[in-house]
């Protein structure tokens, strides 16, 4: 009976960084609980693959290409989706195996733009 409280039927969820990994797993979990899920990522090919992976498991999810550092695109997506009930702000990058003290300023600023 406890899990009945986790039913998300009728709720709308957006998962950024939803193409793979933790984001895709979050999207699947939300879909399993009945939410209407949209996965967002800046890589259209990757989100198409993520959507296909979830579809093959019987989950209907939507996808949308979006770079979270592009505020105009974020606004457009927000307008397109309308009200959402759940946001999983999973977008994030690291992109470097360089020790922190050696990371170029430009790279570090890009990491902060995406991750924060």
C-alpha cells in the first residue's frame, strides 16, 4: 500500500540530461510510476536513442532537444511544455580528467554554466 502513494498518474515530468545514465534511469522510474515524461538533452541523436530504449520497455516518453545553458531555448521549451509537476535537473558535464588546478578557465566556466 505504501507504493500507492508514489503513483504519479497525471503528473508531467521533465528530465534534463535524460538521454542516458542517471537521467534515463530517472525518466524510466517516473514513467513506471505513471508520469508523463519528457526527456531533454542537447544531443538529439542521444535523446532519440534514450527514447527508443524506453519505448522498447513499453514506456511512452517524449523528447526535446535543449541546451540548459541557452536561456532562450529553455524559455521556449518551458512555453512548449506548459506546467510541469516534476523537474529532474540532471544535466551536467565534467569532460576532463585534468587535475582541477590545471583546468583552463574557459572549460571550468562551461562546467559551471551547465552544472549550476
